[in-house]
C-alpha cells in the first residue's frame, strides 16, 4: 500500500491525517515505565537486626534511647540477592512505629566491620553468612559428653581470625572430665580460656568479657551453649537438650541465630547465639590466613622460603626442619599436625578444581 498517488503527491485518502491521528497503545495497568533509578531514602533510620524468621526481620530501632523499640520488616526487592543476617545494621523505611501489625522495609545495609562465614565442607565454594559485625567469638566445648573435638575448635579459630574476630574458649562440664590434656592442644595461642562445671558456671567472669563487645557463640550440639546463654541472659529462654547416649551426639535445640542484649554489673554487650553444628567448612577461607591461627608456628614460619606450603613434603620449610631438629614441643608438634591437615585439605581442593 502506497501513501502517494501517481504524481508523487499524498494520496487523497490520507490528506486529512496528521500527527494527532496516531493512537498510542493503551496502558491498562496505568503504571509508570520501569526505571533503574532508586530513591535515596534519606529518611531511613538505622536499626540492629536481632533475628530473622521466614523472611521477616526483627530490627531494634533507636537503640539505647527512651524510644527504643523493635519493628518487623521485610527486605526491599532490590536486596533479594544480598544476605541480611543477625548483627547487620540495616537502613529501614516505612512504618517504624513498632505497633502491632505494622511492617517496615530494609532498603540498605551499613558497611560491615566483620563477617563470619562457613561452608558446608572444605570443597564447597558456596559460603553461608552466619553473623555480621561481631568482634568476638566464644567457642563452647564440653570436657565430656560429648567428647571435645580439637580439630573442630581449630576450624573455629581459623574462621574467627580470617574474619578479624577475637576468639575466646569456654570448656563446660569440667566436673565430668579433666580438660587439661585437651587444653594443652592450644598452648602457645593467644586464647583466653574459661572453665565451667555443671553447677559452677563463671557467669560473672565470662560476662565481664562480653561488656562493650558483640560476641557470637558457637559450638557443637549438646555442649551446653544454650544453657550458658540462658545463664548470661535470663530472658533468652533458649531451648536446651541432652546428648544421645547411643550416638554420643547432641540434639540440635537452637534452630535460629538471634542477637540478645547482655546486661551486667560492669556494662552491656551483645550475645549472638547460633545453632549447634557438627562441622564447620572453611571452603571460603584464604589458605594464607590459616597460619595466623597458630601464633607460635607463624613466628617460626617467618624463616620459610617465599611461597612455602608448610605441608609435610614442603622443601626447606622452617617448620618441618624445626620439628626434625627436635626443637618443637609435643604440643607444638600436635599444632603443626593440625595446621598441615587443614592446609592439605586446601591443597587437595586446588587439585580438584577444573582449570588448575
């Protein structure tokens, strides 16, 4: 079909049409065109994420003021790919009155000072964020029932130091077994240790170490972590369980990560209680940071050649040479074995990675 006649002029049929005759396709939803520009949310308030339950976050607003309150919020759509975890400082908009039935929205996260993570195992590249902005990790183990696992504690220490978090250690149930031999495994480390019997829990001593800090509690199921949390924060009401006498394993009682305020005679702090775990993968950790968890070995390793792997077959390794000369104590030898086991895991993973 031509718009022109034989002479090249506009055909008579179309002479009455102009620009106003063009019809635009109707917009039945009457919505605006989508844009990537997001509002600045200058009116957002900052709140501490205390916990998450099925997509709803509990956030503390106006902390340490007369208007302090908790609000229920969801995350903004643009943050759906970003993990928001207990301990995060969130930017919240919407209804932040805290009244029943109200709902706010998280539109951003304040830059984190630390991030504690773990993976399912050492070969898993997918990491799970546990908590944000903690500056201490309290590792809880039992002297017996269940038996303490030094290797698991090593992994906690590595994860803490990789995240820039100071580690502490609590040994519970010392009325059931002497923890001296177990604790000798950590000789030479800058690690503060608390011991606790079933009816003699040093809550004041541990509490004093929590003042002014955000401390994440971690530990194997059944070691008494939730019991300790309830002693320190009586309003916590964390569920406690027992150890299966057949398997020797603890039953998972705490199913979620929550942030609780510690209020002591010397001041306040924050306790972040986490579910008990039986494994702690380090697939996300840079192997170069592992040595930092073994302070006394790190000093000797300063004489190692550049790029030394510190593995059992590493040439000219100062650690191996010191061991061969008999310069390492039995405790240091055990620590070296633990270090090499962790480093070997990463070496095996590198060999299995395609393209390496």
